[in-house]
């Protein structure tokens, strides 16, 4: 039985056993973050207009949970994580495996209820958890999968906006402003080249790389808060755990099955640039790819609403409260669908035209992304994987 083979593989490998506890801790931190700092209940409340993922555009039909029910779901995530953490430490692998699977499923449901829950942290946690629970050759595939997170994040940063250090959200800790560009260039070198030290046999290279990653994540908290650094530090525990194993050579080689999963992850990162030259601003193909900080975008988003009495009203709909989603087409696409549903209840509402222009802050001209007339009548679908003909 497949599940039994996965459980046995974890039980027979001490590094994987304790890594299960680390993953459980990661979900416990996530549950705390959902309640304390992400205003999750305020986003998913049934009284708040939903922003649906393109793969779940009908999410508004299921946004009927009360605040109490939402807190109960998050509490279940937290309690399940705590139980799994203790069970892994007590070597109750079968029951711990069940709890970890349960909390991963609850987490996926919670995140799928609103696109504003999009986080690279959730994305990476889901990939690692999937590999841990269901993929053979777990130890080696997790090593190379986690390494891939850094490599492809570094690739996204190969642009002037990042390398110049010009578009950081706020001041960096411990690093003087004249060194911001050098620090940003160093991060790319660390993520794309030095990162391979994590799978090197040389212990000096390994520990030097790991220490630099820890320092990088601590400094990154100045830009994105504590959650991402805390999560990544838990995911990185697989490396020192494996180094403590006398048979460390077991994870240095990537088996064919592991190569398939790592290659699939790489494909998702490459795919957006294959289907669209403007994927970084159109969002096409990026739902299942990393969306790391590359630079700060500026945009112009508005509707031109038409009414049966002949009135035409321009409405500025740009949301300036969200840093990462402030110029995300999917965000405004769903917001516009909400307006169409709301307009359907107004006898005087006729239709609206949807306009969105996007550009990097350091570039003066904005690029047209969406100029769609009669949006409610046409109701164009947002294709996750192929260019949308109704977008520019």
C-alpha cells in the first residue's frame, strides 16, 4: 500500500522523522500568522467581497462561514499541528502522518477561499509537504526541492529593479543604504550559486552556506515581516538533520523519481516566460510559480461604468493597501466580477469598461494590460495556463 510505504520510509529515517516535527511546527506558525497578522478572518468573512482564485472563481458561493467557524477552522489547523509535532517526537509515525495530512488539507482549503491569501510561503510549504507525505526518496527530493526554491527565486531577481536596491519596501536592518545594491546582488549570488553548498560533501562549505541563509532570512524580516523567515528556517532543518546522520551519502544523489518532481517544479517556474513575454505584469502562467519580490509596480486601474439613464462614471479601483497585490491583474479581475454581480441587482446599471495599465516603478510609462469594454456582458474567462486574448 502506497501510504504504508510512505509511513515506513519516514519511520526508518531519523532525519525524516524529526523533519516531520519541523513541518508540523511550520504549520503551527502558519496558524498563528493567519490569526494574528494576516487578518485572515477579515479577508474571508462572509461580509467581505471575495477575491477568488482563477481556479476557484465560484469561491463566493462558499463564503458563508461565520467568523466563529473560521476561527474554529484555524484552531483545528493549529491544534492538529501541535498534535502532529508531539506525535513525531514520540515516534508515533502513523498517527503523526495522519495529522500532518489533515492539517495540510485544511490549510489548502483555507488558502483557496480567497486570492489575497497568496503567499510564496504557503506555496513552498505545500510543495515540501507534498513531497514529504507522498513522494518516494523523500530525504533527497526535499533537499533539492528546497534548494530549487532559492535558485528560481534568484532567477526572478535578475533585473535592474532588484539588483539596484532601488525598489526595496523599506530600510534594511544592519546594512547601510550605500550598500543596498551590493546586498541585493549578493542575494542573487547566494541563491543561484552559493546555495549548492547545501548539498556539498565539504562540511565547511555546507555550514558557511547555511549560516549565510540564516542571516539572509533574518535581514529579510525587515522587508516582509517574521513569518517567511520563520517558515524557511523550519524548512531548512532538513539539512542539519541529514548532516547528523552517519549515512549522509543517502541524500546526496537524486533518484529518478525525485528528479521528476524537481523537474516539474522547474517547469512551473519556466512556463510563464514561455507563454507570455509580459507574464510578470499580466499574471499569465504565474499562479503555480514563485512570485518573489522583484520590484515595486505602479499601475492605473479604473472602471468606466455605464447606466441606462445615460450617465457614465469613472471609478478608480486601485487598492493601495496591499503591497504585493496592488498591481496584480487577477486581483482586479475578480474585483471587477464582483462589481458585475453587484450591478446585476441595480436596475439602472448597464455595464462597465475595465482598464488596467501596469509598469515597474522605475519606468515612466505604464504598459496596457487590460482594456476590456462591456466587461460584464462579455465576462471573459481568465486562463491560468495560456495567454488571454482579451488582455493586451
